[in-house]
């Protein structure tokens, strides 16, 4: 049966008092019978949503019918599993604490070469290979022999032989990994540890009693608890560690990682640091933090499409909590979302057209457009705020009400054609960059293999190596100095070309600025030295100041980062284009960058195209960790999505990483993600800490000013001075 939210979904029981003449509604693929038409539609719509999971294969984002088809196909695969191996495989599955992948690898490697009765394979006979089937295993003092029957085209035994194992040929494994994975999922009722269905265990005579080293009171059949009290600060400290299924005294060797709650402290564990306490100083209510982050992240990700200048999370939080009804930041955010709905020409556009409103949304009229949105069908819960908004008191609404309105606007914006087109475009670009990265990795592997083969060939012919070394010594040039000499020659060529420009010959340099450099210039290794062009070398002998005032570009590689510095160039300087026309295309940039820089460039482009923020991972208590590109904090969400907290310093990030236990599945995955993004996150945290320290010093200096000195009025907060620079007039 397909799973809904990782749980079995019960079907509707058929009515018992049906009359023969009564009209009912039946769902085709579940055979459910319903009397009420509305209930039938609701049920059918639920089955058509992509929220179902195939129980056998674990595939997600399926409709109910697709999940049924997936389960049926998986069941057909399971039927292919050899019956002779079922009992020993089920013995290995019962109460195993390995992950699914590790369990599949263990079983597959153990039984891959296992020979059993009924196995079909091939045998050598008189220098020919015949298809056969093992009929019986014969064991004696000399070893194990096999009685096999030769098979014809109809799989019938035509002749029997007694052969050794060396005479048998296995051309393929008796089952694939996918079949084994489907068999494990189909045979078990729960994982971590794996437990067989009771009837299946009884059928094969497998004990259902847990082993002594497995603590059933805490781990088996018990769902994880959600935090019920306390703030996010205590949510990592409240749960006690549960004992896992193996220690050195019992002689059982555990293959890590395992379920986090089964991990026990061991003597050889490194010294874990204490998990730092979380900050919970939010101005909005705790249950509204999730909506606040979601709305801000959406506006930041689609800012260019919305024509909305980006604002910080702190400014958005302060503006939401402020009582002013016409804050520019709030007005522009509402107006941008409403304009997007109008341009989509959907239901909201029809309502606006029916009321004959002008399409321009201003500081005065934005509340009328917002009220029209709240009056749409399906928003009955928000209609109670219409009176307050119409009277011009939007700022007096509760924070939860403001965020609920924003949340509905964002959900409608996600359905528009413009947002969907943007998402599709980003996905296509991401796929292209990912394909290019795979091709680059494949090319590097091929080059590496060729280089290793060439080195092996040279090692096999030492005379050639000695001859080459002798020739280099005779010429007085060591082999390791050739790169330096070649770079020096290239520098000389460039300096020669630059020197010729003093005599009025600037064509060579102008072509290189336009991206059409000569062969010598293209061969210059960017990143190993800098090409800087002096303004004085381009001043003509007659003293013209046009070129000196104009200046020229510089191609600089500093600290491994490629940058192009282009200054203003006059239109008369030898065909050099203006700065607006001299931007390199992405393809040109990728071709000119070295391999390492090109890889970094692709990673940065993939990050730019990422319009969906996913959690970095979960800790042992299922708390989720979020990092947003445009905010220098690491947010933590509790397992029930009610409590929130954050880390704001690099020291706290280091302490968090030191407190994660890599023996657990979730904490190992989280630790890998934190290590992958460590440099970016630490830089963002340090930048935020520095800005916070500067702001604190500024406030402290203002507080210490003498009251006898007449000072200017105190500066307003940043969100008061917000200006939408991308506004579409």
C-alpha cells in the first residue's frame, strides 16, 4: 500500500447498508465506494497529488496510482529472488542495524559466489560450454562436488554430470542489487533495526525475539518524539542517548554509520565539544519565524523578476513588527507581488478588471488592491482584517496576520507563469552546467590515465630518460626550468607589443581587449602572473591627453580569483569599445579561465542559479539546519517546526561541528555539508560579527555624548530609508 507522509494510508470502508438502487461513486484504482460526491472529489484529488511514496522502492513524489504501479512492478521483481536463498537472507536481515545500502552490499557480496541447488549456470564439457542446472550438492572427503543437469532450449534436463566447482561458469549473478533492495523492503515492517513481518518470520522459522544486545524498550517500534517544552536552546540537550547494538565486550563489530539514537559513547571516541546554545532573540513570535524566513527568501530569490530591490532579513523583521501603516518596504513588497498577479492575468486580474481599477499601484492605492486580493474565494480566514486595512490601520494588525497575508500572496505568486518559467529556465541552465562539469571530470580522468600510462612506458625504457636528461644538461637548461623560461618569453613578447604602441601601433593591444588576442597572447597562462598596462605607455608623442584620460583594461589574477578591470575608454582609441559593450560572454570567460578557476566558476554559477533553499541536514534529534545565502546566520528548526534558533559567530559554528558524532547517519551527513560550505559560512558569520561590533560601538559613542552638547536628531533605522531601485515605473 502506498505511503502518505511515510505512514500507511487507510482506505475507506465500504458502507454496509447499501441498497441495490442507490447511486454511489467508486474510485477506479482503490475500489473505494463513497456516497457523497464532494467526499469522492476530495479523495480523488488527494490521490492525484504527488505526495505518495512507493512502500517497496522508496520512490517519492508519485500519485497514488503511480505508487501502486511501482509497488506491483517491485513485487514482480521480488518473485525473481531465488527461493533457496530466502531463508539465509532473511536471517541476515532480521534485527540488522545497517543502513539499506550497507545491508544490500553485505548480502550481495556474501551470496554472489554462493552455489545452491536449482541455480542455473554453465559448465565445461569436452572443451564446450553447456547450460546446466545444479541438481544436488555432494560433499565427501575430497571436497564439494556438484551434480548438474544439462538443459536444452526448453529448460529440460537431458543429461546429468558430476563436476567440480572449477568446471562451473557463472555468467551473471542470481539476482541484482535492485531485486535484493526490493526484497528487503517488501519483507520488513520497519527499519533501524530491520524487522521482518511476523507471518513471514514464522513461515521461515526465524525468531522474532530481539537479541540481548538490542534495547527494545528504547529503539524498537518507537517513534521519535517531538520537543514539547522549552526553547530551541535546550532541544539538543533534552534527549538522552540511547544504547546501540554492539560493544566491545560482546565481541560484535558494528559497521558505522548507524541510526543516531543507537549510537553509544565509546572509549576510542574523540573528545566532542559541547553543543553551543542557540540565540532565540526574534522580534516576531516563535511560531511565525518559519513564515518570516520563507517570505524573505522568496522575495530575495525572485527579486529581479519582481522588480523589488533586495532588503535584509533584519529590516524585513523590523518593518513587519512596526506599527506604521505606510512603510515603504512593506508597501513595495506587497505591490511587487500584486503586480506579478496582475501581469499573470489570472483570477485576481479579472477581479481588478471588474472593478475598473487603474493598474498602477501606489502608496495611496495599495491597500485597495490588497483588500481585493483578500476578498477572493478561499480566503475567508483573512477577511476579518478587511475593515482594519480599509480604515488605513494596516500597521495595527498582529504580526501573525501580516505574515499570513504575505504567505497567501507568495503561494499565489508561485502559481504564476512567470515564476514557473523562471524556475524551468534555472533548472535547464543548472543541467547544462552540471553536464559540462561531468564532461570536464571525464576529460581529466582520461588525461590522468594517459599520463600514468606514459610515465609507466618511460619507466620501462630508462635509456630514453637518461638520454633526455643528458641532452638537457648539455644545453645547460634544467627540465624544471622550461616552464619559467617559456613564461619569460611570453612576457617579453607582450612587453614588445606594448612597447610598439608608443609608436602609434596599438592594434595588437586593442584586439586583445576585445577578446581577439593573437596566438601568443592566448597562450599566456592566466593566474601565474599579472598583465598590467600602464597609462603612460599609451600616450602619443604629440602629447594627446585623450588616451591618458581614457586608460586601458587590466587582466589580473590575484589569489586565485579572476577579475577584469575595465576603465572608461574613448571611442577614438583604435576601435576599443565602450565598457558597456566590452563584457565577456559566459562562454568566453569559461574558455579563458584555467581548469581550477573554471571549476570554481561553474560552482559559483550553479549557486547563483539555485532558487530553492534546502536544509543542510539534520542532527540526531531530527532538528533541521538552514543557511541562507544573503543572511550571515545558521538557523536551527526543531523537529516539530515550532521552535527556532540561530548561531551568529564562527566560534559557535566550530563548536557545532565539533559536537557532531559521525557514527550517526544524520549527523555524519550534516557534518559533510557543513564542511563543504564551511569557508562560505565562516566568512558570512565573521562579516556579520564585525558589522554587529561596529554598530555596537557607534551606539555606545552616541550614548556617551554629553547632554550639554547640541547634537542632531538621532538617525532612523535602516528600514525607514528603504528605496526600491528596481521599481518598474
